[in-house]
């Protein structure tokens, strides 16, 4: 099998001034893509801006012979998102790949969380993913081609103490990914999400020495690059990537318990049966769930 090339493709990677995004930008550029390196350049909590992070990664890419330009706008601004997509199209003529990766943390136990700590995290992760994708979408539809890779997290998929703002945003991104996969299907646009695990400034303080060694961000980048490649057939999927392992998260539905004259006592008495994961299905769309339900009803 031949190596996977991104020759001639144009990619916008948000939050690519460091951590995972930088690895994505470096890998795509090394395989021939023109890359718009976006990064606002603030700290891990989303405070501040500037600092030249995006430009530094652009220089790294160019020093390796690649093609890249910097963008320092915020994904949390609808106009800023428009400008970064416009920059890709004006500089390189098109946008084939969007990797929504920018992110911040404002962890706090829910009972102590302020309105601004809720809003700013939802703004960067969830609204940011909406905004940049919303501006890239018409270009991808017109070209009948696109690859969007969003960023989720096990903090939302599973739940993690102190991350209600972040977890909710990351699970919202899964819903957006599922719906856009359906809306993009007829136009050749694939939309997937990655749930990464990597040693970055976001995680380094909570990792054991062994995990810190295993979780090289460069071991996530090949998974994201595969999801961004034209030959990857997946859409609407959530892929776990970390330490070199590639796996799939999915939403499963148990066969459950059905009674035409359901009472609260019957729910109690059949609770374990309802929740038993044996024989679960992974519905592709709501019609598949409805078909199963009607089969059980009759
Ligand atoms: P990171 O802090 O190194 O990278 C995030 C980047 O986003 C930073 O460079 C930051 O400047 C940029 N950014 C923040 N707000 C922005 C904005 N409004 N506009 C543009 N850029 C902005 O952390 P990372 O670990 O590389 O995180 C990358 C993504 O992966 C995030 O979405 C994060 O939530 C997600 N994630 C990471 C892990 C992990 O284990 N590292 C786990 C799950 C999810």
C-alpha cells in the first residue's frame, strides 16, 4: 500500500500553536498540505492572547520545507472564525480539511462554578467548533469535498469530576459531529471526532511519569491525519486516540424491556433487564432505533 499524501490539500488547524494542534499541523504539512496554523496564544485557562505561538509553528513547518501561514484569531468569535476560513481560501485557494482543536480549561466543582466559567468554556469548545465549521461548510459543499475532525474528550463521554463546563461542551461536540456527518454525506463531507489523550500543558500536571512518557502528542496525530484523509471512509464516528492506541467510542442501545401496559412497578422489577448491555445495537440514525422499537412492539 502506498503512503498517504496530502499533496495540494489545504488544512485549517485551530489551536495549533502548541500541544496536539502543533503535531497535527506538522504532520499534515510534512505530507504536503498547505496549513493555516490558528492560535490565539493565551494560557491554558484562556487568559490573554498573543505570544506568537502560531507564528512559531509556521516557522517550524517552513524550516522543514512545508507550507503554512499563521492566524491569531479566536474561534470563539463568529467573525474571527470567518476570517480564518477566508485566509485559507484567499491564501491557498480552497479549504479541504478543518481540524477543530482549540481548547481551554476552567475546572471547578459545579457548586462553585461561575457564569463566566461556564460561558467561556462553552464558547471556545462548542461555539468555536460551530463557528469555524459554519464558515468552512459552504466552501466544502461547493467543492463537494471536505474532512472535518472535531475534538471531544473522555471528560464528557464518560464524565470527570470538576469538568461540567468542559465535559458538556465536549459531548455537545459529539452531537454536532453526528448531525453534520448526516448533513454532509451527500456532498462528500465527512465529519468525525477524536477523543485524544496526550501529554500537553493541559494535562502534564495530572499524569504519572509512565503516562507522561506514553502519551506523546505525536502518537495521536496519525489518527487525526487518517480521519482527515480522502481515503478514510468513516463519518460520524468518535475515535479514541492516545499512546498509539486507536479505538472507537460509540453510543449503544440495549434491547431493553417492553410492556404495553408499563407501570412504575414494572420499570422497577425489570430495571436490570432494561439496562442489560447484552445484545446491544449501535443505531446509525433515529429511524433504526424506531424500527427496532416497532419490531419489539408488535
Ligand atoms: P493545549 O493547551 O496545548 O492546546 C490548545 C490550544 O488552543 C492552545 O495553543 C491555545 O492557545 C489554543 N486556543 C485556546 N483558545 C483559543 C481560541 N479561542 N482560539 C484559538 N485558539 C485557542 O492543549 P491540548 O492538550 O493540545 O488540547 C488540544 C485539544 O484537545 C483541546 O480541544 C483539548 O480540550 C483536547 N483534549 C486534550 C486532551 C489531552 O489529553 N491533552 C484530552 C482530551 C481532549
